[in-house]
C-alpha cells in the first residue's frame, strides 16, 4: 500500500461514518477523553510516540475498524512501527471489543456487521476529530503540538498508566445511543 492510499482512509471513513465539527466536541467527550488520555499516557512514557505517530496510529485503527466491519484485510504493516503500535493499542483499548477483553465481556458477542458498524460510529467520528486537531496543532506548534495542547488542556486529569475506556452497551447499542460505561485497565 502506498502512502496516499493509506491516508485516503480518513476521507473514506468520514464519508461512511460522519464527523464531529469543530466546536461540537462536548457531546462526544465520553469517547474523546479516554482516547486522548490513553494516547497522552503513551506519549509521556515514550516521547517518540509523537503527534505524527498518533496520526498514523489513527489511520491504523481506522483500517482495523474497516477490517472488523467488512472482513477485508489491508496490508498496512509498512506503516506500523513500535511507537505507532503503542498508540494504536492505546486508542483501541478505549473502545474496541476485539482488543479489550473487558469491553467484550460487557458487550458480548458482536459479530453482526450492521451492529458493529453502528457501534463504531462514535469512535470513528472521535478518531477523525482527533486527527483534525493533530493537523491544526502541528501547524501551529510543531511536531508535538497536539500533545502539548492535550497536556495543557487536561494533563492534570490524566494520571497513572491504566487505560480508560468508554463503550456503547446493551440494548442502547441497537439504537446508537451512548451509554456511559467507564473502566480502567492496567496497561499490559
């Protein structure tokens, strides 16, 4: 896969799932906070996992989601390195039942493609909003601009090394409503 094909995932997923407009993040905080907090924890422990690596990790997560929803496999290994993989894992731990065993236990077996597509709508929209924010902050403040912004915005609230998560759960999942289910996991 070429770089331009890899980066097309952002626009493809935006067309399919939608996006959060700047200024409308408040209604999505329950998903944004664990994603951003998990990524910040990884960045603190491993500064090489910088904003650029986070952008790449978001694309990898979007390919993971596309694979889970469609069964299509994509050759993205050229874009995954140790630093990016740590961020990819941290993002997935925030919402993905195929990555996070605790989420799987809460949701049960979720293999129906329609249910999965609906479940992933909120995480995809949040990932795309984070990517957009990375683009803005890198232009304004350099290669670590996004993490500097997040550290200033909510760094004092992000402690420890446990991974946070938020999910769509139970019968509300069928309706596409967010149920606030929070958890903490020790990084494994």
